[in-house]
C-alpha cells in the first residue's frame, strides 16, 4: 500500500548500464543478456519503500525474466515478470534517509535454439514510493506471499 502520492519515476535510460548486450532503446533499456542498470535515488525519509520496475519481457521455456532489485548493492528482492505485456513488478524493504544507489539486474537470461526462444527484458522506468502499511502488519516473505496482522490479542 502506497501513501496515496504518485511514486517518484526514474528514467532508467540515464542510469549506468553494464552487461554484454544491455542497450538504451526506446522506450527504455533492453537487456538481451544478463546485466544491470544503476542510478542514484534520494529517499526523503527512513522507512519501508516499494520499488517498482515497469517492464516487459519474452519467455523461454515458459519462464519470464526475473529482476533483482538492490539498494547500495544489498538485494532488496527478486521480482518475476508474469507476462510479455508491460506491467509493474515490485520489491520492498527498509531504506535509510538519503541518496542511495539503486540497481536493477536481469538475472535469468536464457535461450532455446530448438524452440527459437530467447528470454529478454525491457525496462521503461523505475518507480519509488513510501510503503504506508500499518505497523501491525509483518511481512513474512518478499514479495509478500504471507502476512501476519496483529488483531487484539490474536493474529491473522
């Protein structure tokens, strides 16, 4: 849950790119091999943040691209694309106030020549927003597949 404000949008094509075939190409950056894009992001306060990646990709052997999102070279989470069309995948975690290096990495490149499949990733932008989830919610996994919520003397 975001705080109702529009997330800060970061144009990935201005970020530093690394990788064999990682190129700036409209509308953003194409990852034809594993690689990274890294940029500086200013976090206005200490707290939990949701970092979203607006992406599209191609599947190989039924598996879509996986993006690792890191802050200051510490993994925040893995996000798997679910379809070829543009959509946002997210990771979340605690970030201290100030400027930090945010890195998005394509980590599961793959090809199958027999089936003429090639797993590739395109990222348009990176979105950053404060996560305003209540303090009584404890996320047990990242992404949040299981959540504990304190209610009175019990838990849900």
